[in-house]
C-alpha cells in the first residue's frame, strides 16, 4: 500500500488537510517576512585605529602588528588582512565560511574582547580601536529631512529628534544620519599683536586646555555633613571663550578676543554633505530587524512620521529618496498576478486538451502546493524576497509538468478499464521513482 492509497481511503482527513493548508498558507503569506533581496551575512569585520603623526612603518610595528597578534588567538578565523598608512591602521578579519550566521554575534563579541584587552599595550596617543561588524544591515528606507531657510544646526536637531522617535517603532533595528556637519570654533590669532605682546601660541593653547578641563574640586566638611564643591570651567557660550584672560609677559592680562578673531563654523573639509533638490538636507537611513516585514514596517514608520509632523515647524519637509516597502509591494503584487495568470492558463489549456476536471485538479494542486510552501517558509524563517519568489516561480513550472504527467497516466489507465482509485494509485507508484531520481 503506497501513500496515494492511504490518502484515498482517508478522504475526510484529506479534506481537513486541504482546508488547513488554505488557512495556514494565507495566514503565513501575510505573517512571513517580506524583503526586496535576501539577507546576506557578511563574515568580515574591520578593526580601525587612529595613530596621529605616526609614519606607516611606525603604525605597522606599534599598532597593526600588536592588534593582529591578539586577534590571531581567536577561533574560526579564515584569514586576516591589514594595511597601515600614515596615522591609520585598518585590519580586516575574515571568518570561515563554514561558520553559521547565528554564531557571528558571539564571534564579534570575542573579537571586541581581544581588542579591548590589548588596547593598553598600544602607544600613547593612539585612539581606541573601533570594531565595525554591521556590513550586513540593509537600509530599506532612505529619507531626507530638508528645510529651506533653516540653519544646519536646526536641521540636525530635528533630524536627531526624528531618529530618537523612529527608533521606538516596532521592527526598526538601526537608524543612521547622513550629511551631519560637525561644528567647530575657529580661533585666528593675530601674529602682529602676539609678537608685540610677546605671547606664544602654545601659551594660548595651554590656557584654553586648562580652562576647559574637568577637575574634581573636592568637598567641604561642615559639621557632620560633607558638601561637594562644584567647579564649572566649561565653555557654554561663545562669549565665554572670547573673555578668557591671556597673561602677557609682565603685563596686565588681556582678553582673548583682543588678540584673535573667534567665530563658529563647520569643520572643513566636509566629511559628508547632502542636498535634496538643491536644498540642504539630513538623510535618515532605516534598517529593519532580521526576518521582519518591510511593508508593515513602512506603514508603521509612515504613521509615526505623520504623528511627528505636528511637532515639526512649517518648512521642514520629510522626503523619500529610497522606499523599499513600495518596491517589495509591487514585486509581491506582480508575483500574485503571475500566479493567478499561470493557474488560469493551465486550467484553460488543460480544459481544451484534457477536460475541465483535469485542468481544475492540476490548477488547484498548484495552489495548495504553494500555500503549503508558505507555511514551511514561515516555520523555517525564510522571507519572501526576490530570490525565494524566483524559486517559487521555477518550482511552479516543475509542479505543472509533474501534475500533467500523472493526470495523463490516470486518464490512460481509466480508458484501459481500471477503477478510479486503482488508476490513481498505480500511476503515482509508477512515476514516483523516476521523478525522485530526476529531482
């Protein structure tokens, strides 16, 4: 007794399974994750270290080699690549391809611990090594926050406000800002005045560093209580900096503004700058959590943006540069149209060649198979994206071909005089092994 005979004897069970496939498949289709492209885990990380003023040879000996030696103690490393430039060290750590993606976060934690443990051995003046391991994040939503007539600081404040609020949206993993301008205070010392007063530029820098440093002034004991003494030497306004007293040689102190031009500006050259329709803008790139539905995420993000617009002044516009939810929605709609068209074409062609019942049987079998595929994809956390859609479309052609061969065999056996159940079980038994061997 083969599987077909068992199913034919349990028709009620078969009907229940078909109903369960229909309900479960529809539920899985709306519940499963949807993306434009498949998620790819990049099994590489960068270790970046700054060593200002050092030559490439010094960076190689005192930074890169020290870090590489510590990193080599890790397991599952495929190879390590490095390059040393003037004041800059970059190490690429490649993990073996046999390592599963779910094990990568633990390996990156081990990498960070190795780097942190060896950091005290790096020379003085070296920045803290930075480990970058988030290459695999896909930013499916790219927005531009622009405002004609608003300063760069105002745009950045509103962009950070939007980032803080959108991070609370369910399904958002990470948001990066693009095009932020770092502000700086430029002090242009007058050479003539400095020379006349006998003030060295290093003396001015020393005073500025001492004034703006945070120190512990201690505490005062009054009776049984101990009162903390607060000393605030930080600069809060530009005038605070202008009114710093600079002592000259055996002369009365003078204000810094008397010997220098002090103004607020942006760091130049720009590391990144963005414009949208020739208007200054700040970009917001939004990455989704793994296995999420980018269409639903887009709806939640848009709903939250609509709520936040009431707190944003007139003239601040939020524009879409790249919006993956729309692309995914179009792709899935196109797939559904292709699915419906394929079923209709199969039923119509088979209606002319093999009869209405046969065409309807093959077409319904195609639908039930795809619905069952959706259930399996949801259970093993496979998203519906370009690659999986292509695989389903290819499988549809194979399913139709198999179904036509089996249906034709059943019709041939029926014309030979075999009973219906016997013809169905006989054909499936004859074609089972050949089809299994071909697949």
